[in-house]
C-alpha cells in the first residue's frame, strides 16, 4: 500500500516554530520544552504545534542530518496536530510526550 508520507525534511514545507525548535534541540537527549512546558490550549500557536506527520518522520529515522538521540524524542508542552494520518508504523525508539494535547 503506497503512502503519501514525507520522506525528507523538504517535504514538510515551512516548519512551525515548534518543529524548528525540536530540530535544533533533537540531538541533546534532553526534554524539549515548548512554551511553558504545560498542556497547551487547543488554539495554541505555531510555537507549540507539531504536525503528527513530522513526529512520525522523526520516529522513523528522519534523515541523515536529523536523527533522534538514543533517548528518543522527549517533548513537553506540544500541541500535536493531525494534518494527515500518522500511519500505523511502530517507532523503533521511545517517544515521550509530557504535558501535551492531541488535536484532530
């Protein structure tokens, strides 16, 4: 079954502020705190929004320049938006989400 999932970073177009922050801090292994790190409101802006497809892409290995730390993706305070089906693949690394809201 063919999917229309992003394969490289350029496939996402313009990143949200939160997505850029995640990329900038991805290799630290530390919890990435978006905003105040608390559960965001449903109408949170781009500084808190991560697209589900973006999180999936990272979980499945990203690309040569954007790989998860051995500790996995650790994000706090994100609004994960459903811009498209996230797929059913099981990530090979742990995803830890704290104080977040899923939307869509």
